[in-house]
C-alpha cells in the first residue's frame, strides 16, 4: 500500500507512522516527496523513530547508520537527501534513538537550524517576487504579469497563459512556503528551548 502525506513536523510524522503500525501496517520504505510504502504485518511490537542529521559527511553517514544497525535498528529510507532518517526496531525497552540528554537537545537544535535555513531561502525568494507592488498572495490571477492576458482570446490566450503559468505558480506559493517554514522555525525554537529546560533540570 502506498500513501501520500505531507508533514512539516517530524514528531507528528513519527506519531502517524507508529499509529499505522499499531493498526497492522508497517512502513517498508519512505520516498522523498511525501510517499510512504506500507505492508501488512502481525508483528506490532515494533517502534519507528525519526532522526535528522543533515550535516553528516559521507564517512560520518556510514558510521552513523552502522551504529544504529548494530543496536538493532533497521533503516526505512534507502537514501536521505534532506537529512531525515527513519528507523524501525523491535520494542525491547530501549526504544529511543538517543540515550543521553545532550543528544535529545541537539536533535531539536538541528531541526531549528534546518527550518531557519529554509525560511531564509523563501524570504529571499519572496523579496524577489514581491518587486511588483500589485501582486498579492491571495488571488492567483494577480500572479500573472502578462499585460492584457485576461482580455486575450483563442490561441493567443492559451499560449500566453501556459507560458506564464509556471512562474505564476511560483509567485503565488512562495509567500505560503515562507509562512510555513517560518512557522516551523518558531515551533522548533520553542521546542529547543523546552528541551533545554526538560533535559537539564
């Protein structure tokens, strides 16, 4: 079974994957872009955890994966282009990826940094597309800049419409992408601060 689902919060994603497992569907593979492959299972005594390690070099990635495999974790994602790693393991009382508080805090720090990087990228992109004061992100028609586009007819309209549509879509969605990534940065910032309080008390 293949499911498509978009998450902006890996904790909610982890909860969903474990909920699917509790209903008899274990994740067999994670494909970039929001696609998950599931297979039916009767072995419900397992747990899925997600980690984020974007800055690992090639040798560090190899050592990182080998370390968790040695502790019984099975990787669910063949290649990680975005730094996310999905792990499956039989429940044995040691069901967390991190055994010390500093590692727990570092996880949220990595997530905060990652979301801030994306927010900065979309903010720069936003400034580029907002050079036109007449464009607002609430009406897709405003994202089309071709003069007199909506007065054209026939082939002239179809050609102009199709030609500009990719750019119009980018102009329209960039503000929303910035809002989403900035919101994720705020969420990750507060989780990072909470983790410091929780794991240093």
